[in-house]
C-alpha cells in the first residue's frame, strides 16, 4: 500500500500543486494545500479503485480546498493585475511575458471563474468534466468560460496586445 | 504543546537508557515542541514485543529477525512548529558522545548554514561485532535521535532504509495505466455555486 | 482553439512540484500513522479491563503496546536512515556536477 501511495504522489504531485499554485499564486500555501490533499488521499486509499480514480479524486479535492480557502480568507493574489509587467507588443507564441501576464489575469478573476479557467487550460477538461469536478451546472461553467475569455481579450486589446 | 509519551515506563519500568539519556535531554524542549515521541524498549520489552509480532506480515517478520540480538531501542523525536527551536549545541553534544575509535561514522552530513539539515549514522563496534547504532537527524523543524543497543548486522541497517512504511522513492519508475474513468468523487463540502463576474 | 486559448494553455501549463515535495508528503503520512497508533491501544486496553480475565488481558494489552512502540521506533529509524542516505546522495550528485 505504501509503495502504491508513493507512486500516486509522484504521478500526481505536479498536477495537484500546479492547480493550487495557479489558483492561489502563493507557493507556500499552494504546497501546504497540496500536501493536505495527499494526506487526505492516504487516509482514503481504501476507497480508490484505480490511478484514474485517484487523479480525479485529487483534482476534486484540491479544487474544493482552494475554493474554500478564498471563501474563508478572502485570499487575494500577492501581486494584483496592476503590478504585472506588461507585454510590450504583439504577442508571440510562447512569449514568457505574455504567459506571465495571462497567469496574473486569470488569477485576478473571481474564485469559481478562476478555477474553471485553470481546469480548462491546465487540465484540458471539457466543460462537462469541469461541471462534474466543481459540482457546478454546465451552463454556469460555460458562462464562466465565455465571460472570462471575453474579459481577457478586452484587457489584452486595451493594452495593445494582439491575442 | 502536545506531548505524546510512549514509555515502557508506563508499566513502572525505569529504563536505564544509558545510551540515550546521556545523548540528549528532552525536558528543556518539551514546552516548545508541537509533538514529542519517546520510546524506551529495553531487553524485556523487546522480548515481549517479539511475542506479538506477526509471522505473516513481512515488516513484522523482518522486525522479529532484527530483535534477535538487540538489547534496547530508544527514540527521542521532537517536532516544532517553526525553525530554530532547538540548539545546534545539542546536536554537537550528541556527536561528542560518539567518539572514535569506539564509534565509526558511517554517515556524517553537516550543513554549512545555520538551521540546515544535519544527518548521521554511527556504529559502535568492539572490533568485529557491532554493539549499537545511533541515528541522528536534525532538520529545521524536527530533531530525532535513535539509539539501538545490541548486535545488528550492517545489511540489516541497509534493509531498514525503504522499509517499515518508508517507500524507496528512487526505486519505482512512473507507470501510468489507462483505467476506466473515475466514478466516485471525494466526500467533502460541495463547491460553491458559481457567481458571475 | 484560437490564439488566446493556445496562449492560455501555455501560460497555465502544469508547474513542477517543489523539490522534495513527495518526501515531505510521505513523512507526514508516517507521523499520521504514529499519532493514530498511540490512542487506539489505550482505548482497547481500557475496554478489555472491564471484562473478566483482567490479568491476562492486561498482559495482552502490554504486549500489543510494546509491539506498536517497536514498530514505531523501527519506522522512525528507517525514515531517518533514509533521510541520511538522501543527504549523502544529494551531496554526491552536487560533487559530480562540479
């Protein structure tokens, strides 16, 4: 059982940590929540049926912890959008400055919308899967996606960045 | 402070943990430690424990083999909520109790920076036979000293790494298997309903 | 998928967990097992004392408790030997790089 659990940690640590990091933009807190989630998994290992089940379990658990975090603490990202370095010109594929800017823009979204965007673009989940993970109506997920993308496009356009 | 005492002395046995009593004193840190683990198992307690070990579970079978020539196992482990709660002088004091040539330093890692990790594995020999081991682990928020008294073979020490619930992280390669999509989600508070921006 | 979505996928790509993350998780699971081991035998021993055959049951409880202490001690020893070994391996890796 211990070897199985260690393997699950190694296979999923990046995904879990990354979800928390993109959401919270706070490394120590992201690691703390990610560790808590794996500890919960360890306590519930008997109920896990497969590696895919574990992956889904972890995804749901970390999303819920992150959302609880912002509800409880009204947690705000360390650097607000106004302080983000701006891309100078038209976006290039893989432009690191643009990537950083987009990360911060996503982090400035409200909690549920932020998590929807992270699940869509980090985890590559389709809206129906996102709805299942977040226990959210499909229409709400689609609305978050649509409105968030519109907002991002609008902000990038205002900054003179073509995306 | 949460003090967790596991003591053979709970049954009114005053243990002469000479190897460990002289090595490190817990009392001065008890108020600051978030968690304290203390184990005192002398020869009698080890014999008693051995009778209750399973013949089928691999870890317990291995433990029984280890116990065959041991006279005592003593543990002091303190965990703190923040760095810097114990003194480097106590770590140095442990080392000073293990002088050569009686003690050989199998592992002796010392951090160059204050509050860094220190680790050591020391063997006591009488020329040919090992008479004891001391394991020292000093981390920023945790200090642990283990003393095993008795004859233990080097390969048994090696076997201790990666056993008893401590997986060998380096051994297994990652292998992802495709499995049916997950059916159950973890039981937890439901996610809040999404609010529009 | 349009340009913005491609760039979002790039920006939100998974980040590696911090070094040593898995080890820290596993160390926490060991501590969790240790804590769980302390209170259950105390409760079990108390329950056994209520019924007949008190002396025998007390010996059984003592033996079980000694066994749990032993396994806890060996777990801690294994964990710290593993810790010491990993320190050595790390130093060796650093030396090889220089």
